C-alpha cells in the first residue's frame, strides 16, 4: 500500500506560550515540530490532529495546510484557491467562512482578497457539483484560513471549529475573563503540580481554578465539545472514537484537590461556584468570599496565581497604587514558603508591592502586553532574599 505523506499543520496559541505548546504536541506524537511567533507547525496523521485538538490546553486552533505558493495579486490568490479540490474536503451542504491574515502583505485590501478566495471556493463547487455552499461568518461548519506574507500564501482548513479555549465549561463570567489557554499556560509556567496546594485569591469567574481542577483530575480539555474535523470528509470516526475513549478512561473521580479560590466580590464567588458546578468540578475546589489582603494561606507552602484587576478605567490606577502595598504586606506576613505568580499589564506592581520578582515572563492577554511576575516568598524573611531557586 502506498504511504501517504503526513499532513502539515499549524497550531496557533497566545504569544509567549509557543514552547509549552511544542512540548504538548510532542506528547501526542507530532513530528517535525517547529516553533514560530504565535504558534507551532508540525506534521502528523489524522490521529495526531485529533489528539492535539482534544488534549492541548495551550493551542487556540489547529489548522491543516491544504495549499501554499507564491502570489503577486488578488487574481493569483483566486487561481490558487480555485485549483484546490475543496469538494473533496467538505460537502456543499456545509456553510463556510474565509479569514485572511496578512503580515507585510502588499495587497491594498485584505477584504478584497477574502472575497476572491471565497468566490474561488464557490466556483469550484459549482463546477464540481453544480451548486455552491453558503457563507456563515458567525458559526460556520467549515473555516478556511489564508495567511499572506510579502509574496507567499498558505491556505488552511481549520480542524478545531470554535477556538480551543472554549472548553464548553464556563457559562457565566464577570468582566473580561482570562482565556482558558492563557490560564493553562500560566499554570504550567508556575511549575504547579497536582497534589500541591494551589490558591487564586482573586478568582474572578474561576478560570485558573477550572483549569487546575481539570489538570488534577486528568480531564482532557476538549472532552465536552465538538470539533471542526468532525464535519470534514476526511473524518475518521473510528480513530476519533478510540482517542476519545482513551481520554475518558483516564479521568479521575471528582474529589477535593487542594485547590482554593477566593475573591472580595461576592458576585465573582457566586459565578465561580456556578461555573465549577456546571463543569461538575465543584467538589474539587474550595471557594471563599474574602479580600486578598485578608486571605489566610491554606497550607505552609504552595503556589499562588492571580490575575489582578488592570487599571484600564480612569481612577483605577490610584486605587491599585493603594492596593498593591497592602497585597505585598499580606504576602510577606503570611505567605512565607509560597511561590506567587501575578499576571498584569501594570509594570509598577512589584515595586509598589515592595517585592522583587525572580522572573518576568512577557505574555499577551489578547492584545494587551503583560508580564507574569514570579515572586518567591522566602521562609523566615520579610525582605526578598536573593535565591537561585
């Protein structure tokens, strides 16, 4: 039997987490893994693609490359898209959308380029099956991505469907919640391991707590949702069933996992509990209504992770300047032996807390450039000591 060449994929992720994503892809037997800005390219068969979609906590989307080449103008893109056998990959009954991204792209209008590619796909269907699929830009069955550089195009079919950080867990949220894959990346960067006490004293809608509970109970992040690859003609349902059943077999029974959350806002506490309950994870986590500055550590040592409020609105900067020193005091007084991690776009934070970070990792929360500050609270000392740990 002739050996098929492996598929080529590109997995996107929040900037700053590319290496963590590469590590995850290695675990699902991906090959030719290559880290670039904003994602990771890799090779593999459909089993690798399905496993990556199901198991990756870091990826945003997993895109299957169906074409690439050189172009000079919109007509070249139309011809390149028309040459591809779209009806072989999805059925005319499935609506689709096209998304074009350009980096140093010379074209005047990406919208016009999008239109040309869309027309090419529809014309190809007309020629092949006598009718064309509909366009749906909100919830399409099939998503086509085109990536344009100075003179090269790459066409992809999205195998994920809705973005992978949509775990099918979080119903309610309060103000701009943290995306699940960024939260999962921060957990990984913190070095927290299941069984170790974990605390989020500013839990908001509970994203860190949900992600930590899923890790602790070995729940694959994609177990509760469907994927784009299920709508493609290439879909191997037996392969998928096997991968999904293996993941289901690993899930541990829900029990308390030394994961603690709290918030000064009672509404946040309610929303967090609601989300944990909807995910079937309420028993794994303890949630309390208490202000960060009054939080009592639940153990002698552990990992504290928080995403404090950002001073986005007028007047909040001053409030935060008052809050940070109090937070610093609370940490010094009560959290010796803990490692603390704060994601913020407020670079004054460690200075105002009067604590010295041992690491500053640049991360992006959507378009916001942030830092993940690591602050190791040294036992038996109020001042931050130098330690190489």
